[in-house]
C-alpha cells in the first residue's frame, strides 16, 4: 500500500485552471447561456443560422463570465467574511486581484470582438450594457445601496434571451421581451430565498438584502407575491400566441410547484424551505425554457 506521503499533490496548473473556472461562476453562467440559446432558436421558425447559433451564445457566455469575474473582485472583502464564499479564489489567495481583472478584461474583449465582428453590433451593444449593469451598477452600487437591489439589478440577468434573439434577427423583438419579463419576475423569489438562508452572513458584512433590512417574515411575503406575479407572466407567451399547449401545460405544472414552495415558506417558515425553494427555482427556470424550446418545434394548439 502507498503511504500518505506518496500521494502527489494536484499540479499547480490544474488548480489554477479550476480557480479561473470558478471565477466565471460556471453553474450560473451555464443557466444564463442556456436561456440565450433558447432565444436564438425561438427567433426563427426553423433552425437558426449555424454561425449565429454558435457565435452568439459564445459571445454572451464570455461576457457573462467576465461580469462574474469582476463580481468576484469587487466582492472579495465580503466574500472573505461569509462562510459560503470564503473559499473562493480571491479570498483564499489562489488568484490575485490583478490576475482576476486581467482575466475578466480578456473575456470581455473576446466577447465584444466576436459579437461585433461576427454576429452584429446591436447584440454587442446590448451585451456590453448587460455586463456593465451587473458587474458595475448592481455589484458596486445597488447591492449595497437598497434592499430592492436584486429587483432593480435583475434587469441585467434577464437580458440573455433578448441577446440571443438579437443575435439572429438584429432587432429587439416584443416576444423576446416576454422572455426578459419571465426572468425578471423570477429573479427576486429565486434570490430572496437564498438571502433568507444566508441572512446572518449578509447582515455581518453590511449588505442590506431584504431579509436583513426588513426581516424574514416580510421577505417570505414578497417571495410569495413575486411568485404569483411570475405565474401570471409565464402564461403570457401562450396568451400572445408565441407558444403553444406544450409550453402552457409545462408552465402551469412548474408554477404550481413553485407556488407550493412559496406558500409553505410563507405559512410555516421552516428552516429547510429557503434553500429548497432556492434550488427548485434554478431547476424551474431550466425546465421552463426547455419547454419553450420543445414547444417551438413541436407545436400543439397554436
């Protein structure tokens, strides 16, 4: 048998690669990129042009990853004081601030070059605005300025389907704005559930999330009300004829489950429900946009 002293450490190159990957918040950015891909497909009746399908989401992914890296840099102080984030690359010292900023700049530059030269300037402009909205307006100002930070700042996170749509059509279509509204309404109940679970940590670092500023009970009420609003918004694609019966039925089922979580959270306040609601909300958005995509190519009751 090999002794513990024989076990070789992970090579520095691999550890560095993993740290840089973590800077991009890969799970969050993957979900964002998926909604952009759905926007690309929904923009045309058939299959979108292959170059737009590949290059549009790639440019959007690069911009979202850049914004995530900037977020790591700006939030490194509070990340170092929160149990959930203290092991991130910057607080742990695995990556320096200069390295993270250089990485973010490289990602943003690649994104803008791809979108401007190979997709279209409108998508590049909208994507850059979204990047600034999240990385600067939300992270630097809104996050620390108001308990409604996630509501106002949610506009940046809701943009990807519009960006994907614009990559194909070179326009901002009203149907794309419906997808924007869905994510915009989804963001508060999604993030406030996490904020309840991490309330003490946010309070410790002085970030005025809603449960810190106004208490958990009011936040639970807001989650329920925004989930009701989300339910209404998710029906709009079917009511406007943008989607058909498959999407409508899927949305109803998903909304009923989400409402169930929100109602239980509001009525019982069980300690396990905030994180369960948060995790479900991530699956919810992925399933909802998958239903939009399936319905687009297998329309029933259009």
